[in-house]
C-alpha cells in the first residue's frame, strides 16, 4: 500500500495512525507513506507527534512531484494505492479515507481476491489456447 499525505491534511492525521496499527498486524501488506505538498521537517515532526513509524518518502513541497506525477495522484488527500503482485497500481476508491483498520484489511483483501480471480482466469485461458 502506498499512502499519500500532507501535514495540513486533517484526515491524513487521523488515517496515518490507523495505517501504522494495520502495518503492525501479522500478515499485513507493506505500507509506504509519501509526504507531499508540505515541509519535510514539519512532516517528520508530525509523524513523531502521532507516533507513526512507517517507511516513507518525501515527494516535495510543491504542487507536484515525481511520485505524484507517475501515479496521477488526485489533489484531494489522503490518497492510498495498492500494488498488486503483478505490478498493477490501483487507487483505493472505497473508502477514500480509512476510519478503522478493518477497512484497510478489506481494501487489501479485495485487491488480492480480484488479483487471484484474474490470475485463475488467465491460467484457464492459457490452458484453452493449447487445444
């Protein structure tokens, strides 16, 4: 999971500790945070204040940055993406804001389940192609 956040974003302040709690669970997907559109020092101070200990990147203080551009991150924050085992990157749309760890687990499981179905369909199609 890749989560985009900023220091001025109040919903981000509420979501980051939930992501940290989720990441500590056995079997959880890895969570990477990307701080955007806010000062790096202020971001580190906020993470310390919230007691959030997740790996993170700083994508610049401006309106755009290389990571945001690569994923076409929406301006409305927070924004979370899931990376599937086959390398697809999908914006989590439901819910856009996580309000509890169960929602995070459900979003991760939904993408994993969809990926498993896609993989099974691809294998089935490949098996039929040889007949």
